[in-house]
C-alpha cells in the first residue's frame, strides 16, 4: 500500500485542466519521453503562402498557417503590469501550449476537430484554452517580477554565475559538441537554435531570470525547503486539513503485480507471522522500547511497497488510504498501537504518530521526497503568486487581434 505520489515542483503552473508545469529553461518537446508529442505536433510552417493555388488556399475550408511569420517579432501585442509584450514572447507561449494541448489530446485519445470546438474544456473553445494559457504564463512571469520588486529581491552574484553556467551548458548541449567548451561558432549556432524555438537571447535571458527570481523569492519568504514555516503553522495546517500520521507493518495477502489473492496456505502463514509480531510488540511495556522495536520489525518484515519512500510513516487525510487503515488510525491516540487490522491489501499493525513538519509528506514526479513543511510553504507561495498573477491578468491590455475575442488563431496555427 502506498500513499498517492504527488508531483510537486517550484514551477509556474498554468490555468485550466490542461495546464502543466515545466522546470526546463528552454521549453521544447525533444525529450524521449515526449517523442510521440513531437512527432504528432511539429512546429507550424513559418513560411508565407507563395500564391499558388490561390483559390483553394483562400477558401473558407482551408486556412494556411502563417506561424511566427504572421507578425514581426518585435511588434507590441499588449501590456501586462505596464510591461510591453512582444509578438516573439506571445508566440513562444502560444506555440508551446498549442503543442502541449495537442500532446495531451493525443495522450487521452481526444481528437481536436477545430479551434472553435470545446474538446479541451466545456467552458472555453480550444483556441481560448491555448490563448488563455499563453496569457497566464506571461502574467505569471510579470507577477514574479512584481513580487521580487516589492520584496527587494534581485539577482545576486551567485544567481548570475548560475545563469552563466546554464547558458554555457545550453550552448554546449543544444549547439555544441558536448565537450564542455563553448566556441564563438557554437554560440552563433545556439542563437540560431533559439530562433527556431521562437525566441532570441533577450527572451532566453528573461525566462531564465524569472526562474531564479522565483526561487530566490521562495527562499526569502519561506526559507530553504520551507524551513521558515513554524511548527505552529504546521499544526494549524494539519488541523484545518484533517491530517493524520501513522506507521504500519504490512504483510500482503495479495500479489501486487496481478492483484490476485495469495493461496490459503500463504495467507495463513502471513496471519501467523503478523500475530507473532503483534505479540512481541504488546509484550514491551516501555513506550520508547516499543517504538524502537516497531521500527526494527517494520524494516525487517513489512511488505509495503511504499516503505522505501515513507520509512517514517504516512501523513494523510480522508480518502487517501484504504478505509480500514484510516478507520483504525482515527480510533487511536498518538503512540497507541492498533490490533491486527485486515484490509484489501493484507494484515496491518498500525502505530499512530504525531504530525511532524519535517517528515516526508509526498514524492515528486522524479521520485524525490518532500516534507510537509515544504509542501505548506509551496502551497502558500503558490496562492500568493496566484493573487499577483490575477492582478497582472486584470491589468493586461491586449491589442486588437491578439485577445481571446479577436485573435485569429486558426490563421496562425494549423489544427
């Protein structure tokens, strides 16, 4: 039995159900794990129609995609928080989310029939989903700038050095020979590569700068790994969200690969073993000795596949564990031992423990664990960023032809 793996990252998440997070400095779909998305969603043709087959090209049934070449990259398409937004920046995010929603649609077996359809959201057209996500991304980056300015946060020498290191690595990775050395020719090739990703060095540096400001802001407000979140704040969060914490020894009565029950003989053997373990635990009168023994027996006997990620127990709320486990924990006082509890997984001996802010609360998509204290800090930071982003969105002014109501996205991208 495992607690649900939760993806958590200090990245900027976009709006609507199709939103995703990425921590990469250059947003692209060249990774092996997204090869299918790359094959299915190649970049729109940036060339202007040559005029051949004019009647067919200009028909209402077929629109030729103009792509990035539809406008000059430096054209101002709107303002957010009083800051100009160029077509280059806007198109970068439009292209990113066009590819992303097509990837998601393919992943979930959806067919996007037209930009005016509602296959991605019941309340927004496919075009509006892409446009709103692009606008939200821009607003969130401007929000980080505003938060940093208000808190007196600017890039320091360490950040500048880290950015330069990232730049050198990106040049070597995307345009070099991987030898760790960067030449003038590779720098020129990298700038050409950036143009193929619909950005220039200014936009590249801006996107990287915001990432570092975002990280610096988090640390300034909440400390490294959320260390500034107090125990009192942890306790208040736990109470507000109905969190409980418990350890357990689990002996499985099912084959976790097939979901099938073990044989009667195997189950009987597990039942006998769990009884022996329970008898050992209740025979210890000293609480500290019992807790030590519980940990020793867990390490030796538990068959919980989540133990590798949660060696010190689980922190959870209603609906995250099987019912029998949750009911047993709710009935216990802290440091109280349950009897033998049977669930659909097998036999448990459960020990309720106090909520600890520094205990593992979840595991991210890279299977790196994070604490409850960090989770609370991240959630608090996200809520604060959302407020600033909403303010930035409310202040946004999009020039005619670039808003959700006026942009001819079909004339920019093929679907």
